C-alpha cells in the first residue's frame, strides 16, 4: 500500500502539459516554509478546521478512541489516542474535518492517474509523482507503481527533494522521463537550520542522477524565500553548482514563497513556524532570474 | 467605462451604441396598426404581411448617423426596440413594468404609453398570436406552463432561429424577384391543388423584394442628400460611396467588400422587421462569405486590412445597436437579456471539407477582441484541420475574460447534421447559431420550441405526479416514492412523467406551429431560405429544405445528482430510507444535517469523471432524447433535442423545492450540460470527461461552461493548456465549450459595486452579458460556479 493525500487532475504547474499529480504522504525534510504540512508525517492524520466547527459534539460521540473533546468554545483532538480511523470525518455535519492520507493499492492509483490519458496525449503532459517525498514511500509498492505507469507509455515525472537513499533514485531513473528536483539552499548550515538536515545527500544525488541518466529531462525548482534561499549569493552558488557538475536543466523554476499553507498547521494541531518568512519582491525575483540567465541558463521561470 | 475601437470613428460609434439607453419605439406598431385597419381582409395572409413590410420600409424614419459606414437601423435610432403587436400586444401594465424594472429595462416615453392604450391595444386585442396561442392551450398545458414544467418560445416571438446561407452574398433582390416570378409562372393550376396558396406566398415574396429595394433606395437618396450638405470632403466622399453602395445593394449582388457587408445588413433588417424571430438573424460563416470580396478588393487596391477591419467594427456596432425585442413574463425569465443571439461563426471548414480559416477570420478575431461587445455573439469553429495558430489566437482573446469567443466543434456539428438526415454538402455548410443550436444555414428552419424542466419532472416522479412547489397535481399518478421497492420502480415512474410532459409540450407545439403556418407567415425570410421559392411554401409552413423542432433540456447536472443520490444511498448502500430523505427534502434539509451531508457530500456527482454518476447522466440523457427525437412535426419536420439553458435554469430552479442531491429550494438548477454548482471538485479535465460521455452527436447542440481564474491560464503555457483542453474535448466529440476567466473576488466586488464594474462582461450561458445587467440569483450563480483554480 502507498499513502496518498491527494490525486490532483489538471495539474499544470508540476511539469509540462496537462498532468495528474499524485501526492504521497511522508517526507524526510521539515522545511520551515512547507505549504503542505499534511504530507510531512508518514501516517494518516485528522485535519480539523475549527473555523467551521459548530461545536455540535458529533465527532466526540462517534470517536471510538475517545480522542475528541468538544466544549462550548473548544474542540480538542488527542493525537496520541487518535488512530485516524476517519469516523469523525464522515460524521461532521459542518465538513470541518478531513482525513489526510489514504492507503491505496498500486492498481487504484494507476487507474486514477490514467483517466486523463487523452489530455496528456494532446498537451504533452503526463503523470507526476510528488509529495511529501514520493521516493520515501516503501519500495516494494513504489517500484511496481512506476513500472506500471511506465508500461502505460505515459510521460512520468518524479517531483523529489532528493533527500533519499541513492538506490531509490537509481531505481526510479529506469522509469522516469522527467525529474522535478528541488534545490533549496546551498549553504549546508543554513540548510540544516531551516530544513532539518544538511544538503550533502541532495546535491550528491543530483550529480549522480545526471551521470546515470544523461537524457532524462531535469527541471530544477527553487522555493525562494527572502534572505534564506532568496539571496544573490544562494542563487549564484546554485548556478555555479549546476555549471560545475554539468547539470543543464531544461528549466529552472524560481517559486516565490507563499503563505497559503500556513492555515493547515493549526488543523494538524501544530504551530506554523514560518510567520516571519517573506516572499521576495517582484524586482528581486526578476533579479534572481537575471543571475541565472547571466550564468548561461536560458529557460528560467518565475513561478511553476 | 473603457473606450474601445480601432480609431476615433469606431470609438464614437461604439459609445453611442453602449451608452444610449434601450428604448421602446412604437413607429412600427403605429404604421402596422394603421395599415391593418385599412387593409385587413383585402388580401391573402402572406400578401398582407408583405404589403405591411413594404409600407413600413416606405414610411419608417431613417437613421444615418455621423461616422457611419454601414447604414440602417431596425427602429428610429440606435438601441430602439420596435414592438410587434401582431405577436404580443403589450398591456399598459407591461409597459410600466418594462420601463421601471431594474433588470433589462426598456424605456418607454409616457406619450407612447398613451399611443399604446389608444391606438395599438384597441386594434390588436384578441388578434395577437400570443392571445391566440394561449387561448388554444389546454387547461393541463396552462397549469404546467404556469408551474414551470416547460417554457414556450413562440408566445411572444416568431420562429426563426436561422442563419443566412451563401445566396445572400451572391444575389440581389431584383434577381430573387426574377426567380420568384419564374416560379409563379411555372405553377400548375390544373394538377397542383395547392397552386393558389403557393401563388399567394410567391406574390408575397415578390412584394418583399420590392420592400427591401425601397429601403435601399431611400438610404441612397438620404446619403446623397447628406453628401450635398456635407462640408468635410472626407465625409462627403464617404457619404457618396454609401449612396453608391445603396444603389447596388440590396437590389443587386454586392461587388465590393463594403457592399457585401451593407447587403447583409439590409437583409438582417428586413428579417428582423418582418417579425421578431428568435435569435434575430446571422451572417453565419462571415469570413468565408467575405473572403472573395476581400481578395478581389485588396488585389484591386481599393481595400486594405485597416479599412476591412474598420468596416467589420462598423457592422459589430450595428449588431449591438439592436436590443432583443422586449420580453415579459415567463419569456423574460427564460431569456433575461438585451442580447438577441445573432451569432457569427469564424473558422471551421469550407464546403469541400478543407480548412476554412482565411485572412478575414483573423480580422474578425481582431475585431471581436477590440470591440468587446455583447452583440454579436462571436464564436470560433474548430475542426481537426484548424491551424493551431488560429486556435491559440482565439484562446488568447477568450482568456481576457469576457466569455467570447465560444468554441464549437465543427466536425461534431457535421456529424450531428448527418445524423439528423442532412446531405454531406449541406452539413458542411451548416454551423451553430443562437446559443449552440445546429442547423444547415440558408436551408433549414430549426426552431427552438421551449425548455423542459427535467429536474422537476423527476421531482414529480417522487410524489405521484404532485408538484410540491405549486401544491397541485400536474403529472399522471405514478406512485409515491416511499412505495417503490426498487430503483427500477422509481425509474418507471420517471419515464412515464417524462413521456407525459413531452407529449403535452409537443401537442401544444403542434397547435402553435399550425397557427404560425396559417396566420403568421414570414415571406421575407422565405426568400432567403432554400427551398421556399421552389416549393412556393413559407418558412413558417415547412418551406425550408429541412425542418427541425428542438426541445431544450435543462438541468441535467441537477437531475443526475438527484437520481444518483437516491440510487446510491436508498437502493444500493441502503444507508438512508426514502422516508428519511423525503422528510429532509420537505424541510429544505433544515434540521437534517446528516441526510444533507450524505446526499450533498458523500454521493456520486456528475462532473468528476465518476462512472457511477456519469452512467446515471447517460440514462437520463437517453431517456430525454429517446422521448423527443424522431417525432414528426406539423409541417413535415422532425423533433430533436438541445441541451442549453440561456437563463432558464434560474427560473426552473425558482419553481423547484429542495432536490435529493442537496440542492436547496428555489436555487438555480445546473445550466447547459455543466455539472451542478460546486459539485465538480476534480478539475476541468474531469468535467470534460464526464460531459463527453453524453452522446453529443445525437443532439442539436450542447452547452458547457467552464470558469477559470486568470492565474490558471497565465503565460504561453496557460494558453497551450487551454488549447489542449479544447482539442481533447473535441476529440471526445464535445459540441461546445466556453470560458469565464474572472476571479471570484472580482465578481463579488462587482456585485457590491455595480457602478464600478459597468464594463465587466461575463459569459452567462450561450452568450455574454454585462454583469450588472444580471439579476442577483444569476450573479450569485456565476460567482458560485466552481472555479478551476490550482494555485
């Protein structure tokens, strides 16, 4: 089984053409700016949007674990007790609760992913496996999934943070047509501060991937946060790293930081730590774009 | 409001067109009343009709405004709306309502209300088609009509729904008259028992040829007179050229590009002055009709692209100057707009099947982009042979967010026409007009007869034919839902209710069709429609080569989800009883949160590429189609279906209490073949995949609306993706798709501050309209239409 949080159709920002993106649950990284925090933990989780809660108490009544407490102005979920069985989700009349993460067999994912085949054919699109971190999913199910999709002759993109064992990337490279490879911060210490681990493994894997699969289409994606990844220095170092290792990406996408995911932390019973983060201004973004262009990269996009 | 137009002339013309309030013009009604008082009973019906048109064109006030290059108005001036008391004689109360209502008002001068009261009403009372029609309908029909089971198109407006074919551009009316006189001479009074009535019809057509030539002659004279008084040499030369144009057309075939446009416009005025046919009239494939003139004139050096485009923009202003005939009552609810649905097709294929895009096609795209007018309705025809450049240019205009152009699948239209029995040659010369309706241009009368409230028919199947909204028995007794042991039992009840109301609608239609055939012929429209001259038969009496009547189904999304919710919860999963569901519906789901959640959120929904829901959609669609299609019409035609709503989905929702899909009472039902509002949660590809499961080829047109926020379609990539969506939908045999590209917040702001957004145009259904012209439920609905945004 693979744990999926969402299968998004008409996905147009995760690779070329019209695509379907499968988001898997679980990630080795903890980026401060992460806008999909529900994909960080590997286990399914309940999300509770208390703004919608009417305090009717039905979730409390139905919970077999007695993990929910509802009072006049409170609705608390004991996540230690919660098994994410989803009964409170079905019961909630206000639609305030949802279940992040569904365990799905390979064939079900393939069937869902192939539904838009005609759109892929027409637009040059395909299927993107993303996350969380897709390559952190258990290999005994992930490889059959990729093999099956490959067998469907669909254009397959892997959206990865690169922070996985090399063997996982090596195995995926046999099936992937496109790599959406995230690079965040080049300075190892800053990387560790904001992301939870240093970047050695990520950078090594990218260099190895380029050598292993010289014809694979690689798109480099850089979440751009002012003063962290969004600095002249970081952009120059990234450009330098790519040049030095003969990584000639098909596109470089500079993705400006946005706050749209911050509300989801509360629904997971967590606190958003990125409150101080900012997106670079449009001028700054254009300036970063210019840095890459000067370094000889032709296709540099702002946004996906 | 933004000033648009390629130069000062067009901007001035456009400003007059968009800023002049729409007003009622009684000149036509007065001339007609005087004429009828004098002449009623002296001639045959068709000849009387033709003599009246001749009288009107001989006496009507002419308008030739400053800057104009194409001349002629239906009424006295731009935005004048003549009335047609022979079809619908407005009461004094009607006149007060139309001038005072907030939405789609028609200004009436107080003295005109007096004229209506003293001159028009006394003569026409009891004689208008509306009164004759309503008097002949059965009590059952009256009850069901009033309860909103269906609407009736011909109770205020004449049948029309057609487009011109090739001949308008290649023949003048002096030449038409020769054809008519030849046909008159060939009548066989010995063996043909209809020879006399044919003779009267042909005589009427010949008189109408004179009528339009008189109008042309009068404009010639007026242009000369204005030229003589004109001091500016440039304008003087223009006026002299207008005079020359009006000397050539409409009597003779046009020789130049400019004359071709003027020739069309005279025909348009005559068709829409004779009666007030639905969808006005259209030039059809304008680009293909104009290209020979464009090529000849540009080679001769008398036309360049700038002038060619300027003349197109002048024509666009002319279309926009003509508000739809004023509507009241149910007809206003089903079609609450100034738009008269003239629809110009660009692109497509040539009669030999090859790619039809030409140089004029691109000029038309530039013109529609520049003018941003709600009229004419502009669409592009996309076939497999259409160049990507053309499609992308059209996508770029559509992306600018005002709903035009709409995209039509030419290959599918040909297939629909072939399926309906047309020859390949005629099918390739057809297209779509009005909202999305398919027809063979210049050769077919394809008459929309009214909308059918499919969700309400299903609702009656739950309640033994009883209408819970108006609290009366409307349908046959088919049993109460609580007594149905199986889904098949419920379905059988639905089938019987469907048949009952389609039978009722068709019986009514038969009477109306017959009334129009005998009492309200359209000899002018018959001149330009093959084979009316040859047959000596009127357009309204089956004279066209092909005769089709459409019934338009509304609410497929709502009814699909309603049926699916019952099938899924009550009969398949058995986690809900019919009694519980009906109790919740009765209370409009208030106090039934659990039931509401089940049917609203945990039930298969059409528009998500969900095979369970989509199979239900197919069953409902097939039932509707098979109940209607193939029935004979009075004048030798055949019934077919369309799937489009105009604004009728709002009215049909208003007369419907809560439905079993969780839709609340009085909320609009789904429009066109689009999913129920906010039920499509899987993105546009899923919507398209669901809609494509319907058998479009067996319809006469379907309408699919998609709303996007601008961000989704940003950049060249966004344009490529939009083009791919269209190509894929059309590869799946979809008929039509159109886009609203506007963010929700903008619409909410526009609703709060209508004055600040007076120029905001949105695609409503088969047409675009100013957002501030829409009433609140429709505005709400557009705001709520699922936004396909994935930021």
